[in-house]
């Protein structure tokens, strides 16, 4: 008798950095409920978001293709996902799956049967930021409907770790209960001195805030709040009797830089806080429990992995995806999916980089508004915090990594018949994010451009 087709629930969290999860070693208990996925499933220690920010990251997740294949490299893309590239919901739909996406409207991320959005942006005056509860109000009725139409794909874009960080009580004081406006604290001065983001920060942070530890605690509180709301989804899956037949995934489009590298409370820069993301897989009937996988995996590996897990391995071979299944890593047949890979970002800064287990090279394609040097090189073994730029001292390593990066780019251009998409953009130094309202409009406009 053939196995029952697995349902798939993807928690695709926006702006979640792996190192702020307790299962990745963070001292604060930010994800006690999601911890069950770790105990009962597989955790990938080195999952990376190679293409920053949101739009290329989710595009790669949902197509199994890299930026060279899709051409989607910026927040506001110049066109849609190429129609000849199938998406995950389209492929699963051909196999009888019903699908729904919560967190994106219809248009750009095509292929879902249903799209719903929810309240995920708010100012200080509009707090609390009950984003995950608002998501649940939409998602749980959809889950109830989908459970009657098995198999199904439910894709949930959680926004709690994305600024503004305004978790409701008691999560707002869970990790900080002092006075955030203590005049003895001065750390927020440098945050507000950064003019391109100052208006945005002031629109959702408490008036007069002086201590950036408070803001970090709000990020962590938002994680703990989201974790509690995710448990509500787990509970409903169990109540509906479909938990055992459901593959659960937790991934993030990118991380979040909080106080590191003079990049405050946003997700630009190709440093580890923004590129290192969580990846958890849970399906006791198909996967081992309490397994930690050290090898490198990327967003483009998600779609081939999910298709193989639901029994569509033959389809994977015919789709021509750039990613590869992570199951050989789980089974011990392969140590890693990548020994080196390209990094790109194209929102506030236009850069690309080359990442190996030991080294990270970052090259600016135009001046950035943080006045970072044009070339950065970090030894990630000796300097995991990326605080000592060795570009001037290790010019031979810079040249070696540059040659490897450019060779890979040229190879991919030849394979795809496309140019390098990041060269089609010019950002400049005049961009400003504005208030919460303007920031939301900026992101929404970016999606409309690509639809």
C-alpha cells in the first residue's frame, strides 16, 4: 500500500537570525515551543540566505533556483519570476495538493490557490505588534479547510522579527524591565545619528529611548511571542488529526543585524547576522529525531528537499533546479551541499561576496551609505564576528576568492543565457526608509514592480 501523501506546512519567518534561537545556542529562551521540532526532527547548523533581501530569498525558496537563473536579485525586481520556472505550489498542485499562502498577496509568488494578508506593520502609537496572532486568525480557518482537502501546502510568512519590534505584553518586558529611557545610557545616539533610518526608528521606538539593549530585548520578545503563537498552529494540527502526516519546516528569508557592524536593526550587509538563518525539518515518519547537520545548505535546497520528502524524487530530476536535496546530509551520505557559494545584496547597498567555510569576501559594486571599504575579507575561523578586515593584509586571498567568484558567475551566465542581474541596478546614497507607513509602502511597491 503506497504511503499517504504528506501535507507540508512552511513557517517562512521574515528576519530571523539563527543565533537568537536557544536551539542554536542563544542564552535566552526565545523558542521553547519550536524546540519540539528540534527534539523530534533535524536542525541544520549552517543554513544560509545567500541572496539578500526578502524578494530574492523567497523566490529562491519557492523555485529551487539561484539568482542567476531567476534574475530576481533586488527587493524591487524589474520583472516577475520567469514563467518557464515552476514554483513549489505549482508543482505540488499538479500532484493534487491544495495550497494557501498567508503573508503575501497574489501576483508575484505565483501558484498558490489562495492568498491572504494580515496586519504586520504598526507604529509606536499603534502597538502592540500582535503580528503572529493576526496571522493565526487568518491561517487557522484556512488550515481547517485545507485539512479536509488533503494533501495540502500551507506557507506562512511570519513577520514578528521584522521591524517594528513591538511584541504585546508580557513579551515586551520578558527580557528587559528597566527604564529604556535611562539618561545614563547613550547607545541609541549612534542609531538615531544614522539619518537614512532615523525617521523609521523614531516612528516605532519609545520616545526618548536611550538604551539599545531594550530594542534587542524587544526583538527577542517578539521571537518568544511568535513561538507561542506557532504552538497554536501545532495544537490545531494535532486537533485535526493531521500532525503525523505533515512535514513541518521552519526557515527564514534572512536574518537581522541588531547592533553589529554599525548596521542597526535591519537586514542589509552580508555579515553573518543577516546571512545565517535557521532551518528545521520535522516529520517523525520520514526523518530522524534530535539530529544536527553541520554541512552548508542554501535556500535553493528547500524545494528539492520538500519534493523528495513527499515522494516526488523523480520530478526533482526533471525540474532542473539549482539546489539539491539535503536528505543525503541527513543520511550521512554527503557532508555538505556546498564548499563555497555566492552572496548578493541589493536594497540599500549593492554588493556581492564569496563564502567558504574559512573565509568571507565582500565587494561593493558602488559606495554604500555606511562608508564600508570597497573590499572586505574576514577569516571566519579566527574572527567569527567579522571585526578584522584583512583585505589589505591578505591580498592573495582576496584575489583567489575574487577569481573563484567571477569564474562561477561567468559559468552561470553561460549556463542560463542571462546576464548578471545585480549589474542592472544602481542604488546610490540618497535612499531613505521613512516612517513605518512609508516603509510598508516601499516594500509593497517593490512587489508590485515584479508582478
